[in-house]
C-alpha cells in the first residue's frame, strides 16, 4: 500500500497539502516527510522580551493576526523581541514549514564563497556542472541566483503530474514535488531527486526576452549543487554554518530527496522565534552569534541595493536579487501559502511571519502583499 499522506488526489495535490489538511501539514512537515535532516546550533542567541505596545496597537497587525490563516508573528531587533503572537493552535515551540524562505540559505552560502574567491557569479553553470541540460547551458550563476532563467517549467500546483511530461513538454511543480520527496511518483514510475530533475529542464523557446525574475524552484536545487562543487563541501556542512551563526534555540529541519540532498528550494522548518533569529543573522550582515563569519556583509548589502531581476505581478517595486526579494530597503523572502521573512540590516531587525492560506492551491499573492506592507511599516517605524 502506498503512503496515503503522500498520494496525490484529483486536485493534483498530496494529502498533506490539500486545503483542509494544509494547516496540519505545515506544522508537521518534519513528521510527514520521508527523509530529513535536523540541525541544532551549538550556541543559542538569547532573546529578551521587551515588547513594544505600539506594535500590538497597530490596526494592520491586529487585523492580520486575527485572520483564520494566521499562525505566528515575531518581530525582533538586536537581541530583543519587540512583538510576539501565536495562534491558539500554534505553540511557540511548534516547528512550522518555511517553504521557499529556505532558499535564502544560499545567499549566506554564496556570500561566503564569492568573498573567498571560490566562485565567480559571471561564469556559466557548465563551469561547475558540465553535464547540465539544455535549460541551463550558457546561463550564468548570477542569472540562477536572480531567478532570471527562461525555463520550460511552471511553478504551478495545477501543472500536470500524471502522466509525466514527455520530451520537449513543459515540466511543472508536481514533478518538482516528486523530486523533493513531498509526493510519490505516479504509479509505476521511478523516484528521482532534485538534481536529476534539474538536468531534464529545457529552455523556454517562447519566453519573451527581457531582464526579469522567472521564479522557478529548480534554480535553487541547481545553485546548491554548484555550491557543493565550488566549495568541495557538502550542503550539510554549508548550511550547518548558517545554523550555527543564527544561534537557533530549537531544531532546523530540512527535507532530503531520494539521494539525500537537502531540499533548500522549500524543505526547511523551524519555530517562529528561530526564524526571527535566522533573520537577525542577515540583520547582523552575516556575523554569527559567536562573532564568526556566517555570511558576507558586502554581499548582503549588495543584495539589498543592486538592481536585481524585476519581479512582476502583485508586488510592484520588488526585485529578486541573490536568492532574496528586496525593495532596496529591506531584504527577505516569501513562502508558499503565506509565509514571509523580512530583514532590515540598517535597523538590525527582522520579522518572521507564519500563516497557512486555505485556498485550493494555496494562492497567497494578495495576502502576502498585505503582510509585506504591514511588516515593512512595522520595521520602518522601529
């Protein structure tokens, strides 16, 4: 009998990600995934409770934290927690899926590698992965980090899953989830990993030329592979440096694919307080909790201020830069179904938001736009 929690229904979603189960699934992703890795920090960043009543009294904060989708919000500055709220069914020690916020690990990793001269973002992907498929041939690492690659891939939960696409056909997120180990492959099909899947991707020959973000999770899978080959270290070791630097109190869980590759495209989970601690690592410009270098200050600042790939859609004024969103003031990242991490390095502050939108396919563009506006204003007025 195949695992029913990973089976895909008529809505093209695995059981754990269906609208009625998603809230449970996001808080139990570490129990539902078939494979995973848990990391702890050797030293914990102590946080003091110094709540600011002005944040709690804000209408936008009150309105958004009262939504049925809400799970948690933590606003921290330096070593102080300025605001913290959790839904009744989400405890402070509850691990929660970060989804695509996990991608930001590569900003820290490549900041270190570029500063050390181990990689040049202007070089093409095949410099490190000569066996790469046609979708990435001639593409630079910088394009991958900026999600500026025209792939025949749809980041769409409604994209076909069964039967799998044939040669020359567009791939979709259903296939990416098989690669991540988040759903079973169609009956009679073999399992495959994230890197194997990335090698199958082809160029989008119908893509309109132009400099813009073309958001696709396989870019993260490929970038992690480049980081391993350029550094000579495994992703386990590379992300462990990030976790040590962040000073987490609890566990950072990350999914593993069938080849035991950490799924940095969306497989992370941690508590809301720990996601704020993780954000504070960026706010400290990569300086770890014990003063060690867990990121590069210049790279983080460059991420925030450079003209990255413009991000089109419901978030005007944003660009995608070095695996993070930025408006030129803050840096951060969204996560599927309503997650967000926002950082203001100039204020040494970060805000972590967890929610679970229960629309059929977890569409959260309008919800995220409201969350972004609220978090941005809260951090601006610290």
